[in-house]
């Protein structure tokens, strides 16, 4: 197989770098995005990522988000927004 295709993993030690890389990957996605996250808050970073994911969905990318409820904010309005913002 082609080593350039398939799954890859990297450890990113700095939050700012991790956010920038996520935004770059979201903006580069053509077909689908699957995100699994331990913490998703209704804060500046969470809203920024949500905006980028919504933009990706609007351009036709299939977006799936799995967020751990135990460590994420327990805000029913935020959860409802994320669940219903785009079909």
C-alpha cells in the first residue's frame, strides 16, 4: 500500500498548536471528519472548532463528533445546538 494514505498519529504538546492543526485539518477535509474528544466546552476554542465543523458540513463534508459527556460541559442548550445545527 501507499504509505502516504491511511491513518496517522502525532502527539502535539502545546494547546495552541493542537488547535491550529485541527483547524487546518477541518478546512482541508474533502469527504468526512470524525472527531472523538475527551473535553468539548462552550468556550472560545470550542465555539471556534464548532464554527469550523459547521462550515465543513455546509460545504458537503460529512461531520461526526463524539464528545465525552463526563468531562465536557453539561450544557443542554450547547449540546442541542451541536446536535441540530446541520442535518
